[in-house]
């Protein structure tokens, strides 16, 4: 197991709800998600980033001493480093140096399973590597294993800029083709008037548990960051009738680098195209407000912050102070307290989803011939059947259907609408 020394950095002028302990805890979680053993911590309070070493030469030498004493293989920084800073630090420390973006990319590489997920990870890795192909240092000789070399990254250190640019262009073309395929699927859903709901939230908030409980999807669930990288879409029948497609998406993170959001736009397209967002929030986490702000920041980057939203205040089974849930609900958009793990209040959540979709529905009283049972099947699958009677003259049915579906069906000559 790779041994890692962690360097947590906090600027004195920062005005956020994150304490140094919070920075340390997040860096520990990210490191454990990479399967490394944490051997020691070094905390740095800085006025501002130092140009050469980010933390200053004196602190860099202190880090080098700690790494040597603890036998660390890798030094991991909680902030992003420039290529020059990374090389300067490696010269002083004498160990492989990883910054926050590399750490996140390594987790993505470990969790990407589909061709699309792997393509996005490789694209992000190469875009990260391009400005760092200057000079010498440990970064240009990482041909072994360990953090920062998962996926295709270790192969790309031997190639030059021209070949990397060609590879980046090729990956972008591949992603466009995959995007076109998804657009075709979404077009079919829209033609069939199937509403789409996307789960969003901070990583490890419980999105995968929620979609598993609602749809029995079998999505991988772990108490770890970024367990879900590849999006999953499942059909879900609402209790009041009608069907939606619900999608699980990659978890968000505080200060998620802009270029990573751009690289993973393909994964996040489900969020962009969704009719409704369900923001899954870990109601019992000490940083719940900061996590919510981080999610809204990413939604703003995607230009979907105005999209209709329900806030699922998750993990209420772990919160002893019920007054805290009430206070958090007052601060949230369309809140519904739930426990995805134990299925608490999920009927309320689905009812709220149905309320949002109600304006898109049309109530109809119809009569159809007995021989058109195929229409009855459509009514049950795509709408809410409120009443059905099998009469001698035909089948009388009261149904609420998506307006697009209703407009198409009313063109059928076998359907008689009762005014």
C-alpha cells in the first residue's frame, strides 16, 4: 500500500465555513478513496500562495523532513499546484507530489467503468498534463504505480505535446459521438413525453442509495467519495400514476475545478436536460450548508441554477436533533426530509415530484372500443388511470396523461372524448 503524507493548506484571509479540520478531513477521505495509507499530516496556514513553492521554501523543507521520517512514498497537497510549483516541491522533497486535481482524477480513473467514463477521465488527465510537460523532475518519470498514475496517465508521460494534442482531439470527437447517441435517446423520451428527473448533490450524500431504493437499480453504494462516475438512468412509476426517468449523476465537490466540469460535461448532460432536479443533501453533516453552496456553485457553472428543484434532506435517521431538520428545511428549496436507506418519507418525495409534473398533464374522460386494449395499456404505462368501467358500448376511462401523449392519442379515430 502506498504511504502518503498529507499537506493541508488554509489561507488566513479565506472567509468560508471550512476550518482547517474540515480541510484535513476532506483530504483524508480523498486519499483513502485512492487506497493509500496516511502516515502523517502537515498543516499550513498561509497569507497567500508563494510563487515558487506555494507554501514557501521553509515549509517545503519541513515537509521534506516529515516525509523522510515517515517513509512516505507520496506527498499530497490539498490545493492545486502549478507545474513549476510542483517541480520545485519535488526537487526539495524528493518524493512524488500530488495536488488536489490529480487526486480527484485518480479516484475518477478507479471508478470509471463505461467507455464514456474512461474517455472523459483520459481527456481530463491529458488536459491536466499538457502544461506540465516542461522541465525535469519526478513528474516526468512516473512509470510505476500509485496515486496519480491510474488509468491511461502513466503511458502519456512518454509522448510529446503534438501526440497528446492529437489524442485530445480524438477523445473530443469520441465524446461528441457518444453525446449524439445520448441525444437520440433523450429525443425519444421527449417524443414519448417521459419527464426526466436528475439527482444532484455533494459526493457521498446518498444519491445512489436513493435511486436503488426507488428503482432497485443495483447501483454501487459505498461510504466513499465519487463512487458513482458513470450516469445511470432508470424508469420510475409514480404512486399517483405516470412514469419518469430518474438519473443518478457524479457527485459534486467543493471548489471543483472548472476544467474538470468542462471535461465531464458529457456525464453532467443529464442534469442540463432534466425537467426537475432533486438535490440530495446529507442533513446530518456538519458542513451541510457549505456542501449546499458547493452544489449550487456547480449548478451555476452548468447554467441550470434556475431549474425546478426539490431538496431531499437525507439521512434524517442519523439526526437526533429534529429541530435542526426543521431549521434546515426553512433554508432549503422545496424540502422533503427523507432517509433513502430506510425508505422514510419517500412517498412524500414522489408525491412532490408528481406535483411538479402536474401542469404537464391533461385529465380526460374517454370511451374506446373493447378491441383496443393496447390503448388501455398505454394509459396505465404513461398516465394515471383514475377510473375504468367496462360497458357494453365500450370501455369508459378517466385518465390523466402527459399533454404531448394526449395530443397524439386524441388523433386516433377509435378514441371518443366525453365532454
